[in-house]
C-alpha cells in the first residue's frame, strides 16, 4: 500500500525509506525496474501509468506481487481543466481508470498533476481542478485510494499544472477529509517557496508523499534537467525533517527527469541514486 503516518522515522543512513520512481531509470521496463530494485536492495517503487500500460495492467500487477516490492504511488491522475464538457468527461473517466489501476497495483496513493489552463483563463482552470477533485474523491474513497495533490514549480503553469504552490494545494486538500485528499511534496517544485516550511506544518496529517531531486545551477533544462541529490542547491535534510515533523513516515521517492542520468547504464544510475540518497537525504 502507499505511504502512511506511523512509527518514528528511520535513521538517515537507512535505505528502507528509499523508493525508486520509475522515471528515474527511464530505460528500464517495469519488469526490469522491479528486478533492478531487488538487486539494489530497494523495497519501494513508484509506478508510472504509461510504463504499466506498456506491460499490461494484469501482468504488471502480477509482477509487482511476485517481486515483493511495495508500491509507494501511481503517477499520474489529474489534468482536469479542459475547454469542453466532453473533454472534461473524458478526463473524469481517465482519472477513474487511474484509481482502478492503483487498486490493481496495490497502492493507495494516486498522484495528481492537476493540469494547465485550456487557454489563458487561470481562474477557470483552477476552479475546474477543484471541481475535478470533488468529482473524483468519492470514487477514489470507495476504492480505498487517496488523492495526492502535487504542486508544481510555477514555470510549469502553462503546460502541466495551475497549482504551483503548496499553499494552493493545501487550500484544496483542506476542503476534503484527510483520509481522502492530501498533498505530495516534491522538493524540486517547492524548495524556493518562502512559505514552504509554514505550509508543510499546515499540511500536517495530509502529507501523502515526499519526492526528491536537485535543482542544478544553471538549470540545464526545465523538465529534463533535474539533478541527483547533492548536485544542486536544495536543503533536503531540512525539508525531510520538516515533513517528518508534520507526521509523514512513508517512503521517499527519488524522481529525476534527466537525460544524462537516463543515458547511463541503468545499474550504474541506480547505484548513484542509492549513494546520493544516503549522503544527502
């Protein structure tokens, strides 16, 4: 199942909280990623719907069960704003499929990337995000799946999400019972925010996931230029301490979009992820 609050946090040198988000070793298929995690002693994996689809949901679910790995989350649902009612219904149906996939794969966390505006109207897009979550939340709750709103860095407002601060994500999550809707805190997206620590405290009891990758200076590419932890400017241990003080005791997903990392031999990349996690997270 997905991330939960519970017993005290593991020591910083412990790999038991490390989860490999599939995108980090992008060359691996799902079977390869499961086998790679086992080789490297990583007990959690964050799954992407596209890679699950390549494998086939039924086979993917069977492979996950056989691997013994726990699934920290499924990415992604969301993308609620749309120009027409028909498009919004299509998004609704796809999000329900995402919930069903999460159940089949054994995770109770669906990560929401909320979506960009259909045109230039940010207010309407943000209202449609709220409406989309309102519509999806009862369906997800009935399935035992929690919805984690992930705010993205403001540079992604035009093409990925109009929810660009943790404050916005909290404002939406607080409309719902804590067991239904919460937030996913990705260090790459929130590290810059002068309110981040106050908003982490505000999210206490609703933090459903914590993701890490570094902000390199200069940033080589907005989407595909995330760094291994330690290559940039993010204070991971301070963020981790704040998230844990707010009650989060779940896995920490390493989620790195980086062409150079993707081009490495996968086992070499995985070894680097492990080493950097121990050294910096």
